[in-house]
């Protein structure tokens, strides 16, 4: 059984908001950095061998910032979590395919791969839990 003080803490709105900000921090930070340094964002996309760097960089910014805001503001959080989850899955395969590396680089990429899989799980839980907290109409 959960101690009452922990149950009150877990039920608090501020803790849920903090969790949403922390869960999405890498994405809203990256989105803001890409927006402020769009040329570098395009170079990053080009460096990954992806087509149409300006378009892919712009879409990345929209997904990172829009998905983060949807989760933080609890408005369409299921969509924001889904968008960030799919984005993370695609980016993980493209940028952290550990199977393309050898030795210590393979281990580093594998760890990053697993961390991103964990983030996807976090987005799934966020969508479930935010939806469950919404009052019924």
C-alpha cells in the first residue's frame, strides 16, 4: 500500500507538470536550439544522409516543440506523446543503429538505443496517465 503522503504527492498537479517538463526536456531544448540555429539543424539532417534537409529540419522542430507542448499543457497529450514516440523510434534507428558499429562505439550506441526505447515507454505511459487524469465530461 502506498503511504498517504506519497499518494498525495503523486496526485499533485505540480508534480505531474514537472514530470511532463522533464520527460520532454531533450525535445523542447533540441527544438528551440534547431529553431535558433536552423542552418546547423539542416547540416545535422544532411549529415545523417536524409533527403530535403530544410524540410526534415523544419518538421523535426514542429514535432519536437509541438509534441512537447501537447504533453506539458495536457492538450492532445496522446497525439504529442505518439508523435514524439514515433519520431524517437525513427531517429533512434537512423542515428543510433548500434549494429553498424564495432567495439566501444557499438556499446555506446547500444546504450543510447536503449535509453531512447525507455523514452518511448515514457511517452506511452504519459499518454495513458494524462488521459486517465482527465475529468469525465
